[in-house]
C-alpha cells in the first residue's frame, strides 16, 4: 500500500508540474502575441523610437547602411512595413516613397499597418537661399524645405514628443511610459543645448563648410553659418558651384571642409587641394553609426568635433 500511495503522490506532483509549465508557456505565448512590431525608416527614427519604446516592443529599421537621400525601399523592405503593426518615418519631404505606401494601405487596403509621420507637427524651415522662392505650378512645395531636423537637439526633443504621442494613441496601456521617456529626451536635449551654446558663442570662428547642407538647423541653433558644397540632397555640385565655394573658402580663410560617411568626398577633396584646406568627417547621422549611443549622444560627438575645429581655426 505504501508503495502505491507514493506512486500516486509522485504522479500527482508530476501532473501539477506539467500543468504549471503549460500555464507558464500559455502566458508567454499570449505576451508574445501582444507584442507590437514597429518598423522605422532610417537611423534617427529608429534611435528615437527605440529609446521611447524601451523593451516594451521590438523596433526595427529598413535602411541602416546608407544615407536616406535617394533611398528606395526594396520589395522586402515594403513587405516588412506591411507586416508590421506600426511604421514610423520622418517626413514626406525626405521619404517621398512613404506616400505610395500610405496610399496602398489607406486606399488599396494592402495592410493594416498604422503609419506615423514623426515630423508632423514640426515647423520645418525652407532651405537657405529658397526662402523667398515662389513655387512654380505643378511643383511639390515640400521640396523647398529642409528635413534635417534631427541635427538640432531641441528639434530631436520635439520629435520625440510627437512619436510618443502617436504611439500612446495606438498603445494606451503604455501611453504614460512613452511620454515619460520622451520628456527625458527633451530634458537631455536642453542640457546639451545649454552646454554648447555659450561655447560656440564665445568662439571667433563661426563659419564651416560641409559636404552638403544637412546642418542648417544645427547652425541656426548655435549661431553658426554653414556653407554646403552640394545641395540638401547631397548631389554632386556643378562647376559653377565649385568655383563659388572655392572663392568663399579663400575669402573667409576656411581651413576645414567637412565631408561625411557614405557619400563621395570627391568635390571636398578637389576644393581642399586647390585651397589648402583639410578634410574632416562630420556625420549627418543618416546611416546607423553602429554604436550603442543614443541619438543625442551621437549628435554631441558631432558638436564636440565641430567645436574643436572651429576653436582651432579661431586661434589662428
């Protein structure tokens, strides 16, 4: 009898353990099913969204290796967006292909993905030199505006709040969490701005030359002047533009030309050779920098490098 009783007790324990494990597995399955898959267009959107979402949901980006100018999503990229629960991109100005995806989702019902234009609510500035240009009939007015807001810490904070608000409307359970994370980014952005504003202000040299005019918002924020060798899109400049930049470099005794990763520095090297200026790298943060730093931390690396160069030039 004792042997049978022990056997029954042993079987009962095994049954209870199996039931417990099945329950745990079911809970994990439900949790996995409740995850919201978020896909982003390129690095700044990924970095901001990931910082806001934390470990609540998985976040991916379709374009990590290249700059965003001229990028067109592949068929696999489009499918990744359609398979996501949420797709976050920066703006119709920059990712013009996103408008077609929105049309296919809203009109053709090709997916249930929720699409968020993260900059919707930011006041974008017109490209320097195009402020008073009248738009010709049939032309897209968005082409007159500069989309590079993520290179201004204050604009980063504002966009973080817009992303958090949009995510909170979709995921009410984590709405407060998203808002708190965004407010933390806003606070960090202010600290960064307050740190570098007086440093740039007291420096004598306030003009810098870049590969393309990606740093207009940064320049405006910190009281600097930017001259881009190429336009906002990063296309190769014309012979006339090269001559104009050469004259500018010589007139203002510019000692450094900032090029950037992932774009040919042919024009920069040519002007450097003809003027004696050196070439340095200043990252517009369009491609994944492949580090564990936040977007603001990567931006601070830019600010510190720019400050060091301008200080060195100001002392000469």
